[in-house]
C-alpha cells in the first residue's frame, strides 16, 4: 500500500489555528522560537497519555498502530487502513488523512459491523475545545472513507470512589457527540481552509496580544509575542482582569505608573505607590492584634499533596487531594531553640493514616498551629477526619488551633513593594528576607513536588528514589522555615512579643 503524502495540518495545529493564526504560522515556519515546555506542562502531557492508555482496557485486545515517532504518521495511516480492511475489532491510535489533514483517534471499535470512535480526555468535564477536536476527527475520518456510527468523548468521572480493583466502566464517562460533529461539518471545513491559507502566508500575520494568548491554552510563543512588554508594566498588577489590561493597552497605557488611581483597587494602588520604594507599609495596630492571638508552643505546619487523575488508593476519587508529606518547625517558648519534624510517605501505599497519626503525635494538644493559607490544610484535615473517625476529635483540636500567617499580607497589614501585589509565600519570603530561597532548590514549588512524588510510584532506581525524597524533604522544610523567618520580621516590625497561654 502506497503511503500518503506528508500531512500539513494535524489535530493539534488545527486547534492552534482556532486560537491564534500567528501562533499557527510561527509553529509552521519559525518553530525554534517556541518557548521551552515547562516541567509542569510535561506532567500534564504525561497524565493525558497515561489516562489514554488506561482507557484502552475499556476495549481490550486491540492492535496499536501508533507511529514510533511524530515523523512517521504516514505509515500509521497505512497500518490503520490495513487493520480496517482486516476487520480488526479494536484499533488503538487509528490514523486517518484527508487532503493533507491528519487525525488520530484513541480507540476505534468495530461492533456489529459498524465503527465507533472514542477520544479519551483526562479532564472531568468537556470543554468547547474538545468538541472542536471531535468535530475535526469526525470530518477527516468520514471523508477519508470510513463511515462512523458514532464518535464519543471519554472523560474522567470525578464521582467515582475506588474500592479495590479499578472499575474502568465507573472511572470513565462516555459522551456521544456525533450529532454535534455533523452540525459543525461546514464550519470545520471552513476553518481547515483558513488554516491552510495562514500557513501559506508570505509573512507573519499581525495579531496583537490578547485574551487568546491563554485561551484555551497558554501559547508557547508568548516569549516572542510578548517581548515588547517592559518591566513594571500593568501585567504586574495583582488581581486585575486580563480584559481590562488589554483595554488599557489599547488606550496607550502600558506602565503601572501611568494607570489612573481611580482604576486601581487597594492592592494595585499599593503596588503603584511602592514601585520605587523599598520601605514596607505597616499597619502596626492590626499586626500587634494578630500576634497576640498566637500561643506557644508555635507549630509551623505545611502539607504537600498529590491529586492523581486515576485514584491510586481505596476511598479516594479522581483528582482528590491526597496528603503525603508534612513539615513542622516548632518553637516551644520565646528564645527557645527551633526544632523540626517531618513526614514523607513511602511510595506505593496509601499515605493518609501514617500521615495523620504522625502529625497528631507531633502537633500535641497545645499551642498555635501556624499555616500559610489555612483553607488548604484545614480541608485536608477535615477529609482525614471523615476517613478516620477514630481521630476526629484530635484532628478537630488541631484545626481549632490554626492561625493563618497569610492574613497579615492578604489584609495589607504588612506590604512591601517587592511582593508585587502577591501574598503567596513564594512572593512574601524573598520580599521580607532577601536571598536565594526556592530558586535554589531542585524542587521549588508545589506542582513540581506533586509531580516528583507521583513519579516515585513507578520509580525503581534506588539512587533516583533517594535523590527525589531528599529534594521533597528540602522543599517542604523550606515552606515551614519560611514561616518562621516571616514571623520574625513581623515581630520585629511591631517590637512585640508573642504571649503564652497564661498571657505573660
């Protein structure tokens, strides 16, 4: 069988064309300008691949015709045609090409003489982009000569609770979108034609930056298209709607300092006022009141969690936050020596019971439990109390003692210009205590920590396991040590001392 000529448009480049024509052109003609893919985005891609491969077990025993690399899809198209001609009942990664447009469907099933296509997504909902994706697939597959009885989007059922062996028919939902794809056939053909026109342009199309730069996906040519944005631009403002930012740019306003004060909220106004001022703005009275709510011993506490698309453990749902690590710095009394305790679960087992029992042991029953963004830790503890009723009373004791260190910054009782309008700990720590902090770590944020621990579930190399565990411990350690250093700054700013239980 002769191989088809090389395709020009694929499913991904088609979706790219709908988002931004300039992005499509750059991808086709100036690919080297593309931004580097972040580790977080690579983790998203891996998750999608893993979920797609798992969904194959909904229709076991199929033939895999996926190509060994992205440059050999022509062979995959030919192999698909051969499998169809042989009436193979299940085909994975079936590839089709029509007029230089290539698509691949995750699962193709022959049932009672009719073909059904299934596209698998790792999300819990179906977006407009997924509908466009399916419409293109249906258009190309049917025009390539294969009549489809149905085309379906398969996604994650976030209400499924694992009990024992995975029940894939409960884990996945299937949605027949054939009628919608048929209705969109003309629009799909028109969009394909326009994409080919854009690819044939003699120069990069003029497209201003806008909301499309991150909708539905963050464009990987932002480094090129946004390079004219100067430091201290209005994109540094915290909490300003993106649509408002672009409207201001259209009015010729680009820099933070040029934005009229009546268009700014309290946080943004603080940013503008402190742009060139390294002195913090301090509300001493409110800070003193906050510090007087604290009681020794002070337990600075932080959690790390994973949220796997496919539940790994019994009594867990897709994307449920599963705590696997905690760090705690404790100060028993003013001027006492700082001590540290930590827990990091072993991979491959449900970490939750050991997590909570070890935490309760070291939290004790007295003193403030200082966290950063109380909502997160509190909700995880409430979930653990529901899962382990025998610990409920002790868990509620910990929750009742929680104090949120984010509050002084969220309420602007302490603001420094270097915080750039953010009150996340990643912004507050270097603003208050300059120095290399998270950037000096191999794992420097929660997303990377999650990805790292998930990788340990299948890692077999003992050296790698040891290295990753050390990196996770270092990261979580810094999260709680950061709170200690931040608290020192707040206390120095008010020249206050934190009282103990007796109020002394």
